[in-house]
């Protein structure tokens, strides 16, 4: 079975596109914001951009999603989204992260 710690361990070492630090070091991802239901095959990750106008928020979210898609069994449905209230364009970024074509392009 897969738990939140396993998911966090997969994404914690992703490098931030603008800093020489990992997402964990910047507190963009935290284990408490990872939700897993192995019986329902769902994973939800909320991430917190470093600033409310972070221009890399979509890229960070796509990086997390691609890492999970490549690492987890196909049975899992993934929801990667911005922690509510932490980004000025939260709705727009979340919409892009849920767009199957955008995610497919990121996988290539």
C-alpha cells in the first residue's frame, strides 16, 4: 500500500525552477499537505508557491504531477493543486493543472 510519506518522498527532492533548492527546502511541499487513499486509488497534493504571484506555479505543479504519473501505478488518480489562498491566480493555475492536454504535453 502507498501512504502520504511515500508520496512526499517522491516529490520532496524536485528542484525549484528558480532557486537552487528543492521544493521541500522552500516549504513548497509538506507531508501534511499530501492525502492518499490507497483503497480508492487517489492522491491529492497541495503545494504552496513561495510568493502569491509566483510565475512558476504552473510549472511546479506540472513537475509534481509528472513525477507522480511516472512513479505510481496507473490505477491512481492524482489531484495536484495550489494550497487554497496562497496564490493570486490560484483558480487559473489549478485549471491548467487539471487540463489533460497540458499534462500530456508536460509528460513529453
